[in-house]
C-alpha cells in the first residue's frame, strides 16, 4: 500500500526544506568568511564595539543572500532527490504510477515562491542593506587612521594633514619615508616634515595621533599678516632632528557615522524604478552629447563641406548680382604665393591637431558615460537573473540527483560547486562583455540563463526516462566488459 499523493508531497517537502535551510546557512557562512577575509586589513585592530560588529555582519550577510539562494537551491535539490534515489524511494514512487514531474511538483511550487521572494528581496531589501553595509564599512575603514595609510599614496583622512609613506613593515609597523604636510592653519603647505622612519599610533582615548619620527627635517615658511591684511612671506626655516614627536588632535574621534545620502547614487543602492530612471537620464545625456559632437564637427573648419561660394558679379544696376560658383580648392591653393601657401598649410595642420584632440577628449568622455550607463543596466538585469537562477538551478539539481542517486554532502557538494563555478564564469564573462559594449545588457547578463535552460530541460527529460548517463557504475561496467573482451 503506497502513500497518498498529499502525504507524498508532504514527505518530499520535508525532505527538501531541511537540506535547503542547512545549505543556505552554510553558503552564507562561507561567503561571509570570504568577504571578511577580503577586508580583514580594514577591520582588524579598530577597537569596534560588539553592537557595531553585529550590525556589520547582519547587513553583510543580507547582502550575500541573492548569491547564496541559487547555490542553496541547487545543493538542496541534489541532496533531496539523491537521497530518494539512493534509498530506492523514487523507484517505489514510479512503480506506483507516480511520474517524476508529479514528485517534483511540490518542490517546484516552493522554489517558485523562493524565486519570487528573491526578486522582491533584490529589489526592495538589497538596496537598503547594501547602503547600510557600504556606509558602515566606509566608517570602519576611517577608524584608526594610522592603519588606513597606504604606501605611495597621499592620505587625507586626518583633517588638516596630508600624509605619505613609502613602505610599512608588516611585523614591526615601522614606517619608511614619512612626509607630513600640515594644513591645519589653512595657509597652504607652509609646514612640511620629512623623516627617514618612524611610527604612528593613536592614544588610548582615541583623541590624538602620535607621530614618533626619526632622522628628518621640518621645513616651515614664516608668514605674518600686515595691517593691510595681506600675507607677507618671510624666509623659510629648516629644523633638523634625530627624534621628534608630533601630537595631532583628531577632531572626530571614535566611530563616526557618515551621512548615507553620499552613497545613494551608487547603482548597488537602487531599486528597479530608480535604476530605470538613471538609465533613461544617462541615455538622453549620451544622445545629447553625440548630437553636440556631430554639430561641432559639422561647423568646424576642418570638416565643413563648402564646395560652392557666392561671388558678386557686376551688372548694369548699382547693386551687383550674387552668382553661385563652384570652388576648386587646388586652383585656389595654387594661386597663392609661397608664403601664403606655407601659412595656409600650417593653419590646416593646427586645425587638424585641434580637431584630433577634441575628438579624442570627446571619445574618452563619451566612453566614460557609456561605461557608467552599463553599470546601471547590468545591475537592473542582475535583479532578474539572480532571482530566476533559483528556479533554473532546481531543474538542474533535482533531475541530476535522481540520475546520480547519491545523497549526503559528498557528491552533491562537488557537483553543485562545479555547476555554480561554470555558471559564475559565464556570468562574469557576459558581464565583462557588457561593460565593454560587446554584448547588449540583456544578452550579456542572460547568457548564463540561456545556457542553463536547455541543460535543465535535457536533464529533466533524461531523469524522467530513468537514464543512467550520470551513473558512474554504468561506465565502470562498460570498461569492465571492454577489458574482458580484450583479454579474450
């Protein structure tokens, strides 16, 4: 006696939801560890409080949900139907006249709900969590400014100072080639300190930054305001030192929260309506720039097409009559004197260089606008593709699990990771071609889905026919028979 259909569906759903929740949490954890490893230098040693860390991890985890859902669906469907196949439950269901499509139907319904929910999450929740996470990450990166100074780059994190270092010893934190420009008096670069080496540390109350410098000079330009309130410059002064300590007060100490409105213009912080609005605005701006370029080139002396001129022809009347005459450039040029010819050629070369520079600058500006437009178009299409990937991955994982008939976290994890890597590589390739304007935004972002759809249909068909194309025992049996034949 076999289970009724309703009890069967309940069994299938229970078999799917457990692995789905488990794999989803595992994937979120793995992606979160990867993210933290990427920004480990910006997070370690900042003295962050536990609520700030918890808030940052919460927003970061939420921002990883769109990437984790498709992989969790793929892995859970593989495990669910692999377990059913491994324990011969699929064979029992099919022998009772229940097709694979009917067995999959309750999970298809649940995954469809997950797909719709993922779309609304990507459109409504994800922009908010990205905004919170990015602004908080920016604030954390500014915390403890002595750790944010990168070698070879002028750092202006500390208000009123510009600092540059040549190198940093990762073990002793010793800095080499230190340059400190003091702008705190708002009088320009009048005080510059250069040191061979030194240390930068923050006091315990995080209100001051202490510079301990070795073997250097301090250059200061003495200035005084006269009665007319004009700056009067005096000779500069140079002080040599073997060791010197500088104390710099931090105006805003502790973790200061930046205004989130500074980040709202980023494409990752927008929903569909906002992305479409920016896309249309940028498209109109690019079209206006192209029309202005055409007009400018048409009116320029190098590109204008004037083969005809009007020449006054004397008549019997007092007012001469204008007649349209064909202009022959060679004839006009040959009629000039040698000095006029040289002057004309120099003017033509100058006009050509001017036009060439104008075109190069216009093309660079136009290319930057197009690249910016592509970012918004890519993000717009990604909200659809990542959501639909949940459904597509199910139609790959479920029939593949029914064919392989292996459950657990062994074989399903390996196969899921391989499929996801292939999908991710195709997605990145399409996105790169879209950024370079090789593909249209629709084609570039949907190419990975176009690859998955035929594969899902093929695997579903093979699973419904009880195919053994993915069963390793089939190939082992084939090679055993082949080996015996060769021995005979």
